[in-house]
C-alpha cells in the first residue's frame, strides 16, 4: 500500500467517524437542571419536570426571520402557534405557557431553532431531544448512506480484494465439506 492509497483510506475513515459522531450527537437526548433554564430546543420535544408550588413560565421563541412555529403538549392540553412581536431584525416569534408543578411534555410541531426559556421553576429538570422522530430517522438514513459510500470507496481503493478472499474462503469450506461427505 502506497502513501496515496493510505491517505485515501484515512480520509474515508475520518468521514465515517465524523458522520457517525454527527448522527449520534444531533439525535441524543440532553438534560438540563436548575432554576432558570434556557437552551435551543431545535425542532424536537422536551419533558419539563419541576416541583415549585407556583407554575413556571415556559417561553418558546425564535428571533429574526426564522419564521413562525407551533408547539403542542398533551399534558397541558394545548396546541399553539407563535405570534410575531416587534419588527425587522428585532422581531420575535413567541409562545408563552404556564407549566404547573409536576411533569409536562412539549413538542415543536412546526418550525426549527426554537429557544426554550423556563423561568420560575425551582430545581427543574428538562430532558429534550433536539429533533423530531422523522428528523431522527432521516439523520440515521443519511448517515448510513454516507458510511456505505465511504466503505464502498475504501473497498474500491483496494480493488474489492475482500470479495476474492470471501470467495476463496467459501470454496475451501465447500471443498472440505464435500470431501468429508464422500469419505
């Protein structure tokens, strides 16, 4: 194997590692705890748990020209679309919900890059998945395709030598099985 071939294989392996890391990192569940929690929830879903005596305020927003979004919650029995506030670059699309003590699920049903800010919750825990189920499936399919293409590229770089190895190995077993059966 020469340096050029080794470099090609190394680049393909780096692409495989990067794509697998991206797929896992962009779909993994994350958990935040604290009194004031703020994070970009993307287009996924969140489970909010808090034990304060008063309801917490969950503020969902996007800034600038990202557009409107919609959220829904089975526990809170709500489905809401964002309302635009302000003008120009200072415009904000916003939905505010009161989250009672206990556990509530909230999911983004339309839109992306939604920021969740939870205020007034003592010792709250928010567990969220940054993508919808459909987006997760699409991410895994795209990653699998890239990995398969990279593996094909590596195989092609070595002139698909592993296929000949498998054929030879299969023939040896077949010949050995035939010999044993005939004796």
